[in-house]
């Protein structure tokens, strides 16, 4: 089944403890992206990748890192999480950029205490 | 900066009534996509509009792209409880292959 898989789905952690949210897609998509969703603010793009080894900042990249070493994986790294990064995170992929539909993962709800 | 305004933010309708959400962009768009997110779920792609003045239908849903490619609308006829959720538009600015701008969404509540 074609899908975007995020892990973990839920995580409660403390300020400053490094964490990684994994994202994997099995559709051979070139484009992948991370969004955060907060009440009243909609979906805001954190980072995106047009292809392997190519990553770019979105609208809210501060405090996040990503890597794209393989086509299928696009992990989101929070080196030193802070409470303002408490949010619902979505990974998405598409065949090739924004001319194609984006397929979203089920989401990861992060709580930083 | 470039932005896409989506109105209304919330809408309550009686089941069977019609519903419309509107997106207005500050810049001309190459295309616009619409997504639906059910409560507790993730955004799911509904449709993409590319041409000026384009109108597409999916059963009770009608999507329009404005002549100037700066606005779009989603109209649902005779809403049903399965239509509950948040509807997002997402536009790609002209000549910006690397950019997509999401509206903040319209949350639709259906009163039985």
C-alpha cells in the first residue's frame, strides 16, 4: 500500500533532549516536506527536499534540522527541543514538487515539557 | 510576504445546507490544490486546478479557479455529516517551483 509513515505518532519529552521523528515513503517520490500544524495557524512548512541530498528551509525552520540521504527517508531532528515546538507535525511527499498531489503521513504529536 | 487568505475560518451548517469556502492569494498562482482533513486525521488531497477560470466537480463538490488565478472556491451542495472536517487550499506562486502557500483552513461543522 502506498503510504507515508511517520514515527513516533506521539511523544512527550523534556526541554533539551534531542529527538528525531522519522518519515518514510514507499512511492519513490522525489519531493518530501515537513509541516507543523498549530491551532489558528494552519500548516506551516518547516523544511522541504526536492530530491536526495537537496534540502531547503521552509517558513519556520528555526530549531529544526533535516537530512535526505536516501530517497525514501526524510527525518526531522530537534537538537534541543523547547516548549514552543510542541505541535502536530506532518510529513508529506509528492512525485515531483508542487505540481503533484502531496501525500501526508498520519502525523506526530509532540509535547515538549 | 506572499500569503493565501482563506475564509471563513469556521462554518456551522445544518445538514442538507450548502457550504462554500474561499481562498484569496496576494500573488498570481500557477496552480491551486484543495485538501480535506477529518478531525484527528491528516490532510488528504482532493483536487488541483491549473487553468484560469477552471471549474471541476466531484459529486457534490465544485471547485473553481478565478480568471486572474488569484482566488479559488470550494462549494459543497447539500452537506452531509461525512463532510465534517477542515478544508485547506494550497497555492503555488507563479514562477516559484519551490514554494507552496497553505491557507489556514475552514473548519466545517455539520448540525444534524
